[in-house]
């Protein structure tokens, strides 16, 4: 029923597996390596077609210097922070409360409400492009940080609620019953009993949502425009000129844009893995 461990497979299968792992890893890393190499190439390499040969010179310091000091990249990075951090806080805070309500209380329509949260995750976000854009225009939130933050919170809360509700349902219900017997108010049960136990889940969910929102490109170009509000994913395209693309600067900007989620993951790695695996083994 379950896959057999590779250690128990025939020797030929083990050798094949060991030989294919480096190949798969190289294929997965090839685009990232290409972007990193492009970011240190000079502009002349692209005009002469020297894409994959040895760089004619190494211009990493020059390229990254242009990205930081001769473009709006710092502003785009700041916009991403202004959009991502409030979204993570808002989505996680709301999902903690909705997950507590749906996971702890037994009431008529509980399962229906939960299914409504889950169903929102299956709606193709592309079909929402026109109505959401028109809505933000009508209420004056188009091309603002607040409009993008509110939309991301609304769209991410469904997945976050699914995550938190299932996590809370796995907690020992006896803890909540014991607190109620002692006469503890419901909000204090949530704040002092349940919430501390949710720290691994909150850390794991925060990393996931941070990565989702930071890397978002679709809604960044639909709901914002210009360097005053656009996040870094959309701002990278500003390196394109009218008739040609500055691939070396776009690659350098892409590396810079990818660093915050990577750092976020490594800083929260221990809590992230604990949150994903908690409850997997009795």
C-alpha cells in the first residue's frame, strides 16, 4: 500500500535513484543558477548573444549598484513590506479567531460555514480580476497599499482558516473543558489557553503567507501601478526599456527580491517544520 523504502529496493534501483537525484536537483536549480549568472554579466553580453558562454567581464558590483542606487528598487522593496507585513498579520489574526470558533464551538451551520471558507480557495482568481479592479476603483482603493492589503487578507483568510481550524481541532479538548469548569471566560480561554499552543502553527502559516504575498505578481499589476504603490515583483519590469530589456538588471533585481522570503524561511525554519509536523506522530 505504501511505497517501499529505497533501502529495501534492489541494488539496481538504488543506483538508479542515486544517479537521478543529482540530475533532478540540477534541473530544479538550473533556472536559479542562470538568473544568478545573468545578474553579474555586462550588458554587452546580451547585445552580442553571449547568453551561456563565459562572461566577457564580471559586473556584479556595477549591476547591483544600479539596482539599489540608480533605480526605484528600494521603493519597490518598501512597498512590498508595507503590503506583505499587514497582510500576514491580518490574515493570521482573523484565521486564529475563525479557526477557534469553527474548531471549538458546536453549533448549527458550523460545517457549512467551514465549507464556505474552503470553497473560496477553489475559485480561479483570474475570473475575479475585472470585478475586484472595478470595486477598488469605485471605493477609492485602486493603486493604494490598503486596497491590495485588504484584498489579500480576504483572499488568504479561507486557506488560513482551513489550516488553523484543523490545527485547533487536534488540540486536547480537555484543556478547554477544564478552563470552563474553572469559570474562565471564553475570550480568556482563547487568549491564554489556545493561542499559546498555536505558536508553531502561527509561525508556519506566517512563513507560507509571507511567501505567497511577497511573490504575488498577478494582483500587483492588476491593482497597482507606478513606483509609489507597486511591490517589487511588479517593479522589476521597470528595468525594461522601450525597445529592449535589461536582462542583467532584471536578474539582479530578481535575486534581491527573492532574498527576503528565503531569509524569512531560514529564520523561522525550526518553527515552520514544527508547525507542519505537529500532530503527525502520536
